[in-house]
C-alpha cells in the first residue's frame, strides 16, 4: 500500500510517499518501522495508541484503532498536527 509521510518524518524516509504492507494499520506501521527504524514510535505511544498529534486516514476516513483492516491496493495518509504559539 502507498503511504503518505508528513514532512516532519521525511528525515526517516527521505521522501513523501513510501510502500508498506500488512493486514491492518498496526502491521503496516510495523512494516514501516522495519524499513525505517524508529518511525513507528513517532506515531504510536508506549501503550500502543496513536499519538494525540497524529491522524491516520484510510479510504478518506480517520483511523482510530491499529487493528483497522487495510488492503494492499489502498493508501494510508499520515497527518501530523502542528502546535506551538
């Protein structure tokens, strides 16, 4: 599946679009971490929850659970919220 990486995480991937596979969102993020070590921790916390400032979208719907099933022909969009003052 194609995955859009936010610009703040391009230091891991070196590009905005990457490929990864898995039966669900959690497996896709694990595959990403296998290819680009450390990237998953920037999106998922120690309890296995999606971090507050990260939004994941699959088929134009926000993903709230890492067990959400996905297909290899889809796209996962990773969006990172901006913060500051």
